[in-house]
């Protein structure tokens, strides 16, 4: 009998749960910018997120993470500590990784932002995402999108990193399940395949 | 997070004027270079600015420029840019290494060199909002509290340690800081920029509330100069130094002609060791001399109840760094 891996167990039990659940498909909620009373109106900013232009009215003290999640509905970016420590909120701004919880949306005016939602093209996953699955990187999954974005930033600038370089590149993303080694393996495996897609 | 108004000055003079204007109106104002630490402090209610003066638009301060009198580093150069810059890496190694050890890639991509120099302490009492000297209170909670990471030099009445990695490196390189205020400019040597709590317990440097640190000037690189930054952490990444040393030596024909030794994370300011430097100058760096230097480094240390381990650690760090740099 084929041994049961953790992955195949989760896949199967996941299918079971889906079948048992009520049938209506879950639709992702659509988020709109919260309409503000006139006296609270902030300023209009322009962001290019995953290649798409957005004009938004924001308040000065809103973080980029808040705007991505609560106003653009891009909830793949997680907010863990909200203090620039855990890395779950990592996105790319003009190609460089940063903690979106610790950066104001108004500071991102005119910038290009990449979030985890931009990695896959349709149903075609990014090689990094494939490798993360293959190497069982995600455990609880909360840190995964941040791990992916840090890995993406690394491979964009350094397609064939050494192990030490990859460790450094992922140092700002904390995995509470402590699956650091699997994430590292996945990144190194992707770089071995000639880098992740553009 | 508390709300505030973000303003985007176009030059340092306008930034200083905006700070001054806010203060005159009875408001509080904060500067944001990278802004990461500032936003954390606002979220934790440690500061509550009405106005955030965002310096990110000051593109003139994003350059590293080499000229006949040395190198000019704009205050907004990021720690990542500094750590990767070929000239800084080759001629001012201690600074590139120090910048490369700060925090994480995400912070280094945003965090600026001026912000790193001017960051507030990371004492856990200060960061938890205890009403300590730094928050206008009447005591330093570390004195009878958890003081494992606190000062062994220069403490009192506050025993914070200066958290910056680049600051000891800049002191070892004899950098000068250009400061812009509402009434003009001044240039302050790194060695006079930081101030001890006994001088003014409310702040860590000479900057007035309406002044901006805009540029760092490095003297010309010395021939036969070599320098390094070694940071001891309680894990391998993503934390402040438990202890660090920035060391710059000039060695001609095997003899040390000049030495700058500055410790990080042992005192409320980057802690230069002139007595160690004197031991080294004019000598060949041998194991015996390095041992003497290590012992001299800690001869005036005054530990608190729980940070005595920093003394043998400092002694070993100075000795080993000296030998590896001279070797």
C-alpha cells in the first residue's frame, strides 16, 4: 500500500470536508473603499497593484496593508504582529520587499505593488508556489504569503542564491509552525530550476 | 493607529520649517525616513504625532557621492543600498557590514541610515511604555529590574544601550553629520553627536526637535586601512546586538599606525575606547597585545545585576576581532 504522506492525507480529508459541506460555492466578498464623511475625506492616491491601476481615497494614517486588505480586498497579505516583526504582511514595492503594515499607503503613491495574489497567472501557479506545495512549506499557512513574497524578491534579484543568501533573504519572515527548513528547501529547489517566473 | 497628517516637504529646509511650524502651533511632529520604527511607536502609543513629516520625497538625500574630500552619504540612503554599495564595501567595510546586519531585508529596504542613527532605544521598559526617564518619568526601571541587555558603561540615570549598528561604525570612521534646522546648517562630528543620559536623559543625540540629520560625511579612505563590524546576537538574525564592535585600523609594515575601536550595545551612546586605541598605536598586533587590549576594553565597566556576562564577552570580542582584522 502506498504510504500516506501528510500531503495526501490533507488532500483527501480536504476533499471529504468539501463534499460534506453545504454545496453553494463560496464567493469571495467584494470589498469597496469605505465611503467617508466629507470632513474625514483623505487624499486620493494612485497605486498599481499586481499590474492593475487603482485610484483610492485614503486617510494619512492608513497602512499599505490595511488598504490592500480592507479596501482592495487583497486579503492574501496577512497582518500578524502589525509591528514590522513577523513578515506575514510582506509585499513588493517597486520590486523590493517591505512590511506593508509598517508603511503608510500615502507613502506608496505612484508605486507598483506586488502581492501574493499576483504570483499565479489564472490557475497557473508560480514555480515558487508549486515548490512550496511540493516541499510542504505551509503548515498553518498564515506566514506563507509573506514567505512567498520574500522568496520572490530574492529570486528576482538573485536567481541562483546560495543557501546562506536564501536564509538571509527569508530571515524577516517568522513561521510560528517553525517550518523554516521546508521553506528554504522550496526556495532553493525553485532557484535550481532556473528561477521563478518573471 | 492614531490619526495624523502626513506632509511631504521637498527639501530639508522645508522639512525643518514644517517641524518648527507644528511645534509653534503646540502640535507634536515626527520625522519619517523609512518610517517603520515610527509607525510601530505610534501604534504602541509611545509617541503621538499630530504631523508626520515624510522625508521620502527628498531625492537629493538618496545619493552616495565620492569626491576629493571623502564620501557623502545622503541620510535617506537605505541600509540595503549602503550594505551593497561597492565603494562602501571596499573602502569603508565596517559601515557596509554594520548596515547589512540590521534587522531584516524588509527593514533594510525601507530603513534609512539617518533613521538608524537616530532610532529610539529598544529597552523593553521604554518600548512597553513604562513611565521611565525616557518617557518623562522619574526612574529607570532596569536598575532593579530585568537588565540583561542594559549598559555596562556610561549608564545613569538611564541605563539604555544605544541600539544602532551603523552609529558605532560611523564613529570608528570619524564621520561628520550635517544637520539642517530652521535657521541654517551645522556639522557635528559623530563623536559629539550622541549624548549621555547624565547630560540630557530625554534624548540620545544633539538634534533639536526642529532639526533634520540630512547627510553623513566620511573622510577620505585611508591607505592600508582595514575595518570590520562584528555583532553578537542571541540568535543568528533579526535582532539587535547584545554587543558589537566597530573597529578601524591603519596598519603599515605590520605596525598599527592608527586605531579606532567603538563598542555598540554596551552604553547609552556608541562607546569609543581611547585607552584601547592607545595600547594599539605603534605596536605589532600580537596575541599578547590583543589580550591586553581586550582587558583594557573592560577595565572601566560597571555591570548591573544581570549583565555582567557582557564583560568577558566584550573582552573576547575585542581580542578576537583585533586578531582577525590584523591577521
